[in-house]
């Protein structure tokens, strides 16, 4: 069983009952969501027409004993700096929020579950696309 970190799009895919996302979550013993992903989800909920229902579903998900919200701290910032500089040297930038997501996964030794192909550019990242 894997320990994973969900990207925003993987949580959305799970809620849409997409088989790959459902399988990744069901087969994981630990599911992390970092503050960046949580912020993206809450922003999307607020901008949509089903904010209350979406927040309720997310809160139920977060109550699972396998799920933990991961803080962004000084160690995460060190990983962020490394990923940012490595990508800059390669001339292969990715969105800032995604650097935070990658940094968090690397900090905690988690497999990142994402549909974003650009995460392949991040050296040392354990990735499930």
C-alpha cells in the first residue's frame, strides 16, 4: 500500500468517480492533502454554485483516519527552493502552486497523485499520473 499526496485534480477526479483516482485512494494507507491543494479546492468551491455541498463532502473526506492535512513549513520551503532552482536551470518552469505541492510530497516521502504531466520535470518526485 502506498502513502500518497493528492493534487487538486486528483481529488476532483475522485469525486467524479474516475476509476484511476478511486483506485489510488482506495489502495492507499495514508492520504495527504497540503494547504495549497486545500486552498485551491476551497477557492473552486467558493467560485462555484455548490459551495456548501462541496465543503461538506470535503470535510467528510478529511475526517477519514487515513487523511491528513499537511502544513507548509520551513522544511517544505527548502524543498520548494530546490525544485524551483532545478526547474529554472532546466528552463522547464511549472506553476508556483504545483512547486509547493511537489515540495510537500518530497518532504514527506509521499507519492504524488496528479493528472498534470509537467510533474515529470521534477527530479526525485515519486509520481502517479
